[in-house]
C-alpha cells in the first residue's frame, strides 16, 4: 500500500489537481491545509471513479487548515471519523481517521493530521499545540490497546532531531542554540509518542541520512539550496515496522512550500468495505453529477490539442487577419480623431490668448511657481527608488523586502542579499547583508 502525505497549502492553488493525483498514484493520499470550504468544492476536486474522498472542513475559520483523505476504492474504509475520536474537538479541520478491515480480523486505522504550528514564545497557540499532541498520544495508545494497526500521516509541525533541520544541523556545535532548540515541550511529547507506540518510517530505513527535508521557506527561496526542515511524517505501529518496504521524499513535486512524502507499506491484506461511509463526498447533494475521470481528462486534452492542430492546418486563420485589419483601421481612425481634437483645442487656446489683454497677475504668477515646484517634486518621486545597494558578501544587487511580522518594525522596508538561504559555508547562499530603507 502506497501512502502519501502532503501539505498542499491551499488545494485550490494546485492547478490541474487531477493530474497531480494521477502522477502521484497513491493508494491513500492524506492532504493538509486544504483551506477549502464545502461550498467551494467541485467535482474535479472531490469526485473520481478511482477514489473515494473525505474532507474535514474548518467550521469557524474559513480558508484555514482543513484536511482531506483520498482512498482508492480497492481500500474503501468501513468507518470514517472526522473528529478522530475528539482529536479535532475544536472543529478546525485538523484530523480524519479512516478505518479499514484486514483479512486477519484486525483493523488498520489511518489518521490524517495537521498539528497546529506554534512556538514557545506564542503562549496561547503553543498550549493549543501541546494539547493536540497530548490527545494524539492518547488516541494512538487507545487504538493500539484495541489491537489495531495504526498509521499517522501528516504535517506534525515538529522537528525531532538535529538532522531534521538545516538550521539546527548548522548550529549543532552551539550549546546555547541546542539548549533552546531541544527545550520545547512539543519535541518531548512527539518523541514520547515515537518511543511509546509508533515508528518513523523514514528513520527506520535511513537512520542517519542528511538533508531529508519536506518543507522550505519560500520567501527566502530555501528550496533552491535544500535548506529546510522535515516536519511531514508517516508513522506506523511498532508491530508493523517489518512491513515498511520503502519511502520517498518527492522534492521535485512543486505547488506548495511542502513536498509530498510517501511510504510503501505491505498492507496487502486490507479488504474493501462493501458499504461506503456516509461522510464520502459522493453523497454531497451539491456535487451530484458526473465524476471526474483521470483518464478522461487527459484524453480530452489530447483531443483539444489535435483539433487545434487541425484548425491551424486548414487555414482558419483568415478570420484572424480580418479582425487584425479592422482593428488596425479602427486604431488609425481613433488616432485621426484624437489629432483633430488636439488641433481644435490648440486653435481655440490661441484665439483666447490673442483676445485677452496683456496684464500681469501676481496671484497667478505665484500659483504657477507653486505648481512648477509641485511638478518637480512629483517628477522626483516618479523616478522611483535609487539603485539597490550591493550586498557585502557577493557584491550583487540586494533585494528590497518589507517586514510582515507584527511589531515595532511592521511595514518597514529593508535590503538583504538576493541569493537563496542556505548553509553559511556555501558561496551560493545568501550573506548577512542587511540595511534599512525606511528610517
């Protein structure tokens, strides 16, 4: 069974989602941060003949969080819990649990989670994150005690070790940095989950492999130098560790600040349910209609392309020529009309000038001077900003940025190195150049 997790950072921002689904070819696909409400769903996103899809939409904050699980029909679950046993009690769209029957009578539970992102200095949000992790630990323990096989797939928003963070690995010899980095309660809790019940699929197969990152800072272009973090996981019950066959970080798949992470686990003994859970999107009355066929989409595109080629070859461009000629004539006519109007206005102005007596008005003279001064100042503004300064590390033109974080410097602009963030030892990484534009 091929399980994939991916924080898409907005499902609607993934143009041609059916193509992504076809190329990834998962058995179970767990998406996080869908940021889509039920009213925004359409058939092309939710309904496929090859898959059943289940969405947990946020009820309070629209356009925030949200998770979705796509399951191939051969692995249809017999039960779906949108709140994952009260894990998503605040109904923010952070969890879905799908329950699948196995031939041996046991149950496989796949939990799709999106853990809140928060840091220790954000007290309220951080406490919310801690509560979520505590409930996740309790839920996994409960399922394990009932002899269920458990898979947790999603964006956990926790870096477990130094090698899962480019920044931490670069500062691995700094005691002060490491003390603060390892001091977070979220790391302690998550590591407790791993020690207690679950196995990290990637580290089970590759314990010390470096640069296994799944998320990058897009504003600093961290993906270019693979300077990121690993916060997306697929975890399995310890009893299933021997079933892990392979795993892969698909960093070449773009469309989000995260990339998909897949694990191939030998759950071949899973049986499809004969009844489809009522939470499935095929039962959404607003989506009644034809389902989106992956093969149909691509064959239609090929047909459209062939029609376009045929149109080009049969010489149907004559109409376009006519349109071009008529538009050119129209443009010429408009230009002539504008010239006549300009000439008319000029003549009228000259006649009024000759008719008026020659006298000096001090008020008018002063007004013209003010107007002239204003024009000069506007022209100086329209010249734009001066050329950006050169960064000290590479002597290249720097980039202009704006502070977006709330605080005393919010909205202020500054210059920094234009190269992508990366290891400080690399010449292709940005240097420490910084200069305020706004004083």
